[in-house]
C-alpha cells in the first residue's frame, strides 16, 4: 500500500512542512516581541476607556448637582447632613444627588469609577449612599479657609455640613459664592493614600476597603493627610479626573496642575480667589 511517509515525495513534503530549531526560536521571539508591544497597548486602551467612563460619571454628577441647585434656590449640595458623621446616621452628598441620577442603584454605579477596583466590587447596595460606604470614588473638594487669604468660611468651604434647618443656609453655601466656576474644582477622584509624602507614582491604598467610609470630601494637596481621603491619581500617568462648578469635566495631571499650584497661586484650581 502506498504510504506518503515511505515515498520520496512524501518525505520531501514532510521535510518541507517541518520547522528547524532555529526557525522555531525565531518565530517564538517574534511572537514574544509582538506580545510585549500589544499587551501594553491593550492595557492603555482599556485604561483610556475607563477614564472616559469616569469622565462621563462626573458629568452626570454635574447634571444631578445642577438639578439639586435649581430645586433648592441656588443652594449647593451639602457635603454631609451631620457635623459628627458616623456610619449609619449621616447623609452624604451622594444620597442628596441620588434622586437626580435615577435612584440609589443607578447612583451607586455613577459614583463608582471603573478604575477604582475597590469601589467597583460592591454588589450589595444596601444603605451605602447614606452611610458613606463605598463606592466612594469621588468627593467634593474640601476648600479649607482657616487663616488663608483672610477668610474664615465654614469647614470645608462651600459644602460644609448641612445646618439644622436646610432653609437657613448662609450665602456661602450658594452657587453664587463660587467666583470662578469654570476653573474651580467641584468633585474629583479620591483615594486613601498610605503616605502622601511618597512620589505620586508610588502611592498605594492598603487601608481602602469595601468597609471604608467617606462622607463626601476630597482633601486638596494643601492639606493632604496620610490614610485620609484625598484627591487621588486614579488614572495612568498620575492623572486625576475632575468636575468643575460650571459642569465640565477634565483629566488633569495631579502634580503639574494641582500640587504645583497651591493656595494663593493664581492658577490654583481649588482656591476661590
């Protein structure tokens, strides 16, 4: 019986299909090189997609805040309802805005940045919006004015704790108090850096867990504290996404755009002067 393996033609064809060891090494080298090129590109594309979704979240928060302001005679959303917040008895700004985002479950999704791995894990909605539990990917900029520019507005700036009667908000809680809405940050990415003295690229968040609570603030570079909530470079390259008071969202370089321009600097993006 004819067998291609036993014929000279068959042997020739089989030899033609085989790879030598050198050829296999070359092919594997090419594949590894392509993988090394493609994998980082894929990771960058994925992060770009996450950052774009994060910016979309911030814009939705801006629309919700505009609705709250319109319904409350120009009053800005309070950071928290209680001057001594504790798990279970305080209402954070996320809960105030939830009705304008389609309800609690929809709001939970909006308040979770896709690059925030901890916040994105939450499946049990429960009462997270009211208790301040994660998702806490975003916080209102804490504008501290104690001894700064001669001002002494309530802590922390425009979004202090809600007064006993919400009808008694002072003028500093009104949108008209924001002098530069297009260049003053309202909401930003937040995190819990283990050490604020470490280079931004080396920041870690070992204390940030699903049980962590944040009642709405984002500490600014002028008052960062290790282990506390702060504006955080959540996105690749030390980038942070922010929402301005005029409703537009943007990606900033945390070092160049914020750290390098502290209170008193004309280019400071969280100083209302």
